[in-house]
């Protein structure tokens, strides 16, 4: 299978230091573990459908931790190129480019849009700048259109929300159009 594998490990996956050594253990929330294992065990099928886990829930649940465990398994065990992005940081890095036609800007955007798997950690903190909203939409929409799976995490304070309430909350944070795409890209791998 060569559709996403790499032969030589490119210097791509940079997981934040806090999560660089993570593994699932007895302390891991069982719903989180089941969902993540299901994704990894059936990765090929989920990859073809452009589906990846969207982990939502209260702060401290272990969403970023679980995303890091999956990123490491995909990258080191399955040899899938993975790019980790703290959402606010990556949007700011893109917006720091004064010239939106510069090769560096396109290189970074290409990495985010074209890497087989990316993690968008903590995507709910959308800034008010219309430029960052536009960029976030572009990233999600491009990956949605090309069926590239995207692991996402977002915190919310809701207690066991039903899906409708959750998606309404997400739409308030990031807008309805992008929310519809995130919903479809989560498939049955939504942790609420
Ligand atoms: N399975 C686990 N085993 C050990 N420690 C864990 C586990 N899951 C989470 N933790 C620890 O719990 C803390 C919170 O985890 P994490 O940062 O992943 O939460 P989060 O859900 O992403 O929160 P936020 O919404 O604030 O970003 C971290 O210090 C992390 O190391
Ligand atoms: Mg987190």
C-alpha cells in the first residue's frame, strides 16, 4: 500500500514537547481509547473516506493527549505523514506573512492542506479577524474537498450534549459552513 506511506521519514511531525512521549494507559478515558483504537485499526478504510476523529469535551479530558497518541502511531508505526498544528498558532503563522504570494506562504499552506493527516488542535478559539476565519475555512474546505482526514480537538463546557446541541455550539464558534464540513469529516468518530 503506497497511497499514503513514506519510505524515508520526512521531518514533518513535530508534536508539542508535553505530548511527545504519550501512550494510552489505565488513566485513559475508555470512550476516547475505543474511538482512537477504532480509527487506527481501520485506518485504511477511514483514510479512503476522509474521516478522522473529532474530539470534543471539557478542558483536561485528554483530547490533545489522545490526538498525540494517534499522531505518533500513524507516523511511526503506519508510516503515514502527519503534521501537527496548534490551530491558533498555525493561523497566526500564516497571517504573519505579509506577502500572500510568497513561496514560503504557499509552502506552509500546502503542507497544511496536502499532508495526508494533520491534527488541528484546539480549533474552537477562532479569532475575530475575518482573515483567520477565511484561512480556517480554506484549510477545512480544501481537506474536505480532497477527502484528506483531519484529526481535530475542541473544548466545550457542555455536559454530554446531544449532537444537535454540540454542532450548534461549534457553529457559534467557527461558523455554520465550516461546521457542516467538520461534522461530515468526523463521520462516526465524533467524541462529544
Ligand atoms: N491517558 C492519559 N494518561 C496520562 N495523562 C493524561 C492522559 N490523558 C490526559 N492526560 C493529562 O491530562 C492533562 C490534560 O490533557 P489534555 O491537555 O490532553 O486535555 P485536553 O482535553 O486537550 O484539554 P484542553 O481542552 O484544555 O486543551 C495533561 O496534563 C495530560 O498529560
Ligand atoms: Mg487540548
